[in-house]
């Protein structure tokens, strides 16, 4: 079995995967959402302390499987440095204690593999990755090489939801809160413009939309529940329309047979439904993971580690370093 460890941000998670069948033998995640909610976002130092407390308890739960573990995969890039250190330190200690190889895993590639948790990866593949820290469109060739087609010049899609929720004192994480409020909102009340609507650049930008929301909130003063719902639906519609507007241009150039959407923000059901319409229009097969595995999790890390184990792609314990920032362009899945 392959052990996967994830601690790139505010979720501590471990998973055990059968190296032959990809069957998950154990999976558990401890989220820190309640602790960070009062601050309206992730506090790195708090996240580090909570990982230090949670990870040993999770490892203790899988101790009966120690004899069956063939390798340990751990997220070492990208993410919060203080969070990454927690998981990497535990992984290194386990590898030394158990005498098994260490495998470094890119967190974003983990999200791509969340589409293939129980089977072989299918290439070529187009991917929309939307999360609290990233927004990008990828083209992955038959050789597994990643080409970054588009990314964001400022806030990410998920981050913009978090920040709008914070403006309205709704708590953290903001994605699910905004999505729920939007269900009862009047989409015609506020006319937030779609970012870069008539701009030929293939990139994303959510700072201007976020500022439009801020201006309306300041005009209103104390917000009623109706105000919050109306803002939520108009903001969500514009943010998703921005994603689809640029994707339509990309689909016109890249003829994706398969197109996947991954990352925590891919749990948004309106986004999924709009992507389905787009994929149907261009004859592309839309792929997405179950809601349980959209956000950060060790199952996807174990899945990447399993592929690396099968190809003997290991890293010396002394040489595995954390990398808070990475560029996916040119990397391989």
C-alpha cells in the first residue's frame, strides 16, 4: 500500500491506497475551517500548530497498516510553507522508521489525479483548476507534459468567493456560503460586469469584480439577508461567466476530447452545469471528481504517489524540500 499525506494549507489528511488496484484502504481528513472562520481566512501560524496536533493522531490510526506500506507520498509543493513543513516532516520520519521510499507530490497535479482516483489516467486532457489559491486552464498532452494556457493575474476564483464572503461577515470558507445564499437571490438587482469581457487576453482577473462588490456593500451600509443573497447571486453569476467567457475562446482553439474541472471551487454546482453546456457545445466529455474529493485531500496525493511508485520515482529523504510556489508549465503528470 502507498501512504499519502496532505497538509498544504488548512486540511490535515492521510490516505492508504492499494498500489495495484487503486482501492482506498483508509482515508481521513481533519479540517480547520471552524478555527479559521473567525478570522475570515487561513492564518498560517494557526494552521501550522493545528497540523502539528492532527497529523500524529492520523498516523496513529493507520499504525496497524505500517507493515504493508511500500512508500510514503507527501505534498511538498506548492502551498503554505509552514503547513507543508508539517506533512513533509512526518513523511520523512515515517520513511526512516519504516525503511520505505519517499515520494514528493505536487499538490496541483494531485488535483488533476483526483479525476482518476480509481483508474489509469486518460490523456490528452484539458483541465480547469479552480481553488482558493489557483485559477488556471491546462492542456496536458499525450506525453503528460503540461502547458498552462491561462491563469489569473490577481485573485483566484475561489479566493474571490472567500473575500466577498468576508466583506459580508459570512465566515470562511466563502464558496459554499455564497453558493447557498445565491439560491434565494435576485440576479437582476445588481449588475456586476464580467471581467475582461471584451479584452482579447486569455487570462483571468477577479480583483475588479471584487471591488464592484465592495462598492455596493459600502453604499448599502448594514446588510439585510436579502441584500446578501442578491449580492451573492450577482457576484457568483459574473465570476462564473468570466470563467466561461475565456474558456469558450480556449475551446475554439483547443479541441479537447476530454475536459476536467478540479480543485475545491469545482464543487460549485452552477459552474459544473455551465461547463457541461460548454462541453456539449464543443463535443467534449466533461469530467469531474465527486464532491468529497474536490477540496484538498490525501486520496489524490496517494494516487499520484502510486503512479510514481510504479515508475520508481523516489526522492532521497535528505533532498526533499518544500516549494511554496511552483510553475506547472512544462511539468509532467
